């Protein structure tokens, strides 16, 4: 696999357009350029529209999802906007999940410069960037997806501090956004923490996910989502979590009897670029990317909302594969919170996974409290 990624990297760099030579030369001095952080509030562009002549180039944009799903729709919309703004000089080519390996392979491809842009779920680089696992804490971010999106767009802890941690690994997250509330599916009907006891839950590569589900008494297994349907069907895995649109489009509900609306977190995706490539771009191209990513925060929020609403209706309407929808009451959620919240501090204090920066956790917690009005 390593050899094939290297070969693929070479091929993709080779067809990466006129910017690839500059792209490998990015240095520290470039990091002072504007980012899409707290300045770009509410999805607005930060300043003047990018302008000037754009050299012809082709940028690859890999996603972890299939055509029609939220991440792919994002990449396609981004591609259209870039083409329009550059008069067709810059072409962005979106790639679906699957053709370039697993989500972990895709992350490596971006890190090696074989791909210019990627949508990445932080869970798949949890071993490399421990602070990025913060998104998989249960009952830490606001339950309301709109409030979570507000945090993701405006947070300095995420858009400046966490971004710098990723950049140590050649990944620059230009924006964080939600794909909607994450729900649990299983055959047992999860209503209390103890319902997880004895279940084997599929998770991404994040070591923290083991602890989050371990607190409820479950074991976990990391596999790529492409193998998940079969694993659930064969019952080598008993449960999984995902936003509802994805449960529907990947048909996980066909091989699971129940879906629990738990509001334990909102799925987070990142728009990322290879750090050295991005830092080596001319200023007007950086500005073009930054302003487009900032504009798209509102667009993608509406897109995921539509897809999640339609996904829930489709699951309910699928009478051939009936799925019991369990919506946890406030009292039931409280029981989960009591088990999940001690994990937050353990994560912050580095007791669960090494290399966590407590300052990022503390700042983000304050930013969340400002938005939710919590004490
Ligand atoms: O469960 C997963 O791993 C996949 N879920 C979503 C919503 N997007 C891509 C990711 O790989």
C-alpha cells in the first residue's frame, strides 16, 4: 500500500498543474498569510475578492464520501466556484472515496503532496494529531448543529492553535464544519449507557474513541467505512455512529434494527490543503482559496441540513428495512452525560492519550461557553 501511495503521489503531483514546483518550496515565512479563522465570521469573505491573472493549473480534491454525499458535494461546489472566479484557468478535480484507498491512505496522500486539497475527518489522524481528537468527545460541543457550526467557524482555539498542530504534519485545516448530528445504530436499541455493554462499536482511528465508548462498557474496532456494511451484516461489529444522511446513503440501517438520536456530538469535517503546497502559492491564489472556503461555511451548513432531513425521511419510509428510531429524552441524555463528562477532563489532562495541549482544550471550552451561554 505504501508503495502504491508513493506511486500515486508521484502521478498526481506530476499532473498537479503549473504550481507544483512552487508548491514544494513553501517555508515558514509564508505562515503569516491570512487564514480563515476568527476574522471570517458567519462565512463572510475576509476582504477584497481575489483578483489578477491566474496561471493554468489543476488541483486535486479528495473526499471521504461518494458523489451526492455532503463531502463530495462540497468539493464539487468548490470546484465550480474556483473555475468561475478564475475564468476556467484553475480546474479543481474532486475524487470520491474508494479510488485512492482508505481515509487513512487519503490523508497520507495529502501529507505527501500527492493531492492538493482534501476533506478530512479528524478521527483518521487522531494518532498523529492528538488534539484533533477533541471532536470525538461526547457531550462537549453544543448539541445544536447551528451552534456547533458557529464555534467551528469562529473558534481561535481551532482555527489558529489546532491548525498549527496539524501544520506540523503538512496538513493545513482552512475550515472546520459539521456534517450534522451523529447518531448511534445497533440491533439492541441504545437508550442507556449500559446498553453498550458487550457491544463492539466501529470507530475511526482515534484512540480517544476507544475511551469514549469504553466508558459505557463497549469495545471498539477501527475499520474503513467501506467495510462497515459487511461487518454489521456479519455481526463482527455490533454498532456504529454517523450522521443520519450517511447512515441512509451507506444503507447501514438495512443491517441495523435501531437508530438512536443521542445528540452526543456533531460530525466534524475539515477542508484541508497540503501545507507546503499552499504556502508556496502566489498571494492571489491563497486569497482565492481562503475567500471561497469562508463563503462556503453557510452553503455547506444548509447542504448537510437538507441531506440529513431527507435521510431521516428516507429511513422512515424504507418499510422493507424497518428501523426503530429512538429519540433520547433529556433524562436519558443526562445519564450518558454523567458517564461521558469525566472523560473530557481525562483527555484534557493527557491521561487517555499522550501529547494533548490542555491550553487548546481550555480555550475551546471557554469559546463554547460564550456561544451556549453556559457557566
Ligand atoms: O464513518 C466514516 O468513516 C465516514 N463518515 C462520514 C460521515 N464521512 C466520511 C467518513 O469516512
